C-alpha cells in the first residue's frame, strides 16, 4: 500500500446518548452523525490534508448547558480547521455550574445563542477563533462578586461580527441608579486568547440619575477575589478573571442628574479609563449651583484606600448653594448663608478616598485660587466681632464687596491663606496666615480704619490701591486658644 499511496477511506458513524471527553471537561447526553473521508476533493488524492469529518445533528450538554451543532466540518488534518454553527437556549442560572459564584452568580433570565464559528485546532486546543452571530439574554439577574455589583432584570444583546463584539441594550438597576449601557470590543476573540492586556472595552453609558458616591464605591471596592483553584472545572472562571483584570475599560459617561453627598448636578459628562486598577477621569463637566464645574483626575490604589488626584475649575457658581452642597468644606467659623455672590475658582489637590467612596477627612493637600463677584458678607462674625469696637457706626452686618479673591495652600486640616483681600463699601480687609479646620488657626488681619464707601468712584486702580491704607490701620491676630478663636493685637506685624 505504501508504494501506491493511501487507499480511499470512508467512515460513517452514529453516536447516541454517549459521553464525549474534551480537554476542558465532558459533554454528556451526546448524539451526532459523523462521516469521514480522506479524499474530500477527488483531484487532491487520499491524504491528511484532504481529510474531512462532517458532523450533523450534534446535540449534548456541557455541564448543564444544552447546545446543538446542526452541521460542522473538521478539515485538513495537517493544518486543522473547524467550522460550523452553534445554537443553544437555556436558563441563565445554569451557568452557575460553569462560572465560579465568587466571580458571578446568576439567579434568573434566559439566553438564546446562535453563532457561526471558524477556528484552527492545534493539539486539541482552539486557536484564532472567529464567531459571528448573536447572543440574546432576557431578564437576567446576576451578582458580580469582585465589585459586589448586582444586575437586576437585565437584557443584553451581543452581536459578534468579524471586526468586533458589539454589546447592546444593557440596563443596570440598583436601589438608586438606573444605567443604560452599550459597548464595543474590537478584535475581541484574538485579544481574549492572545493579548488580553491590549483589549479595550469601549462603553457608552447613559444614566437619567447617578449616585456618584455609590458608583465610586463600586469601582474602588475590589471585593472578593476568585479563588485560584487548580481544578479543570474552574478553568473558565480563572481565565475570565484574568482577562477582566488585564483589559482596559473606556467609559463615555453622560447623566441627566447626579449627586455626591449633598452636591447635586445636571448635564454631567466625563470620559473614564480603567486600567491597571487605576481610574483616570478626563473631560469631566457638570452644571451645578447656577454655574458649571469642569474636572479631571486619577484614582490609584494605595493599601486599603485610594489616592485621589484632581484638577478642578469652578465657574460662576452660587457660592452659598455650593458651600452648602460640600458641607462648607468642614469650616465651622462661618456658615454658607454668611456669603453671597458667584464663585470662580481653580484647585489642584490630592487626598485619600475610602473604598466606600467617601473622601478621608483632612487628607487633602494642594493649592487653590478663588474670586467672588457681586458678593456680600452677611453677619460675618469674624468681622462683626471686631467692628463692634473699631467701626461702631458702620453697618457691618451687610457688607457688599467689589472683589473677594485669594489663594490657599491646603495641607490636611491646615490651610495657608495667601493674600486674601476683601474690598467693600464698609470695610477693607487683608488676611494672611493659617486657618485650621481643627486647632492651630493663626491669621494676621490688616484693617484700615478709613471708610472706603466712596473708593468705588476712584477709577484709577493704582490710586485706589495706594489710598487703601491711608490713615490708621489695625493689625490684629485671629489665634486659636483652647479650641476657640480669639482676636488679639498683632504686635509683630510687618
């Protein structure tokens, strides 16, 4: 036979209710028809490269998942290729037999799968897989363990094309948030098997309402890790977890309304990149307190917390509303209703964010600049207390100022105040020194006694600035003593 070549071989077989062992497990209740030939093309002779197995009416169960292959072809036994169609219809909860509950646990919903497949086979392993077709999931209830995140009554449509995996119609709901998601992963299958670190999951996310603290808690809460078992049955979970950890996630976020503690905002937009356990925010903007706020920043893991770095610009917000929404930054010496006007500011800060999404108290450091227009100080005690003695005949309970501007250096509970200037119709005031949210306040105040009521009539800025300090000038200290701020003479003033 060797001298004349291989003979033509044909094999026809029928398998009924059998078990089929594969490298990753067992297919039970397996039935199919198969026909083998080593001369698929009459012109190419009888050999391995011209050998083919045609499989029809394949049905079986992997774990508890039923599936069928109406027709499949395994061809070319030298460079083997498998192709065909794959169909399945099952309750989502049946996936619990395949996926570790620490990764994701299902308790409702149905899935319908219709895919065409084509892949290389080498050493009984799938290489360069290509799937085209659709997977539809209806009413799924799933808990994603690593983020302690629950999807309730979620519909998902997966569209596998030759170029990408399209993820459509995901509706995530929890007790406060309602999020609509659509995604895309280019070159999904090749990257999944070969280079998951190069995979980018591109999400478009829309939310009518978003609780930022809760969402940040989800992102920063790594929760339980999937056990690294060495059992074959858990290969899929470990492989999926590895891909999730390595891939990059790009979120294009839009929300009609969002809240963070007491801060409420509308028309929120941001681009968020999740990579290497870091959260990078770019082009963030919201409308709040009558103005707008733009921001960018980064969250990076640090022990059990996260390091937050942020650059923020605030443009013409109502200062009283804004300070109320951010709990007055912890300042207790005055209240938001002591201030009126519109705030414009910029800040570059860093601090610690807890896994719950809360900012760690007194962890901020950085710099800030601010300016208040059309402002007023209403019953502002640091001034009214001094004015009782220095300006008994002036109405210091309602001070309208032309400008209020200054710069801060923030270091935990201490704030270095650089050149805070108040220019008003009642009093001019310069402040320098340290303000403390706890103890340690030491502020130097320069207060000219002259009445600045008519200074606004002086058009020349240099002349107005020179006249600011004419006459008697008070130099005072606001200093912390035993937890209370007291006013004293500043004997060592410049």
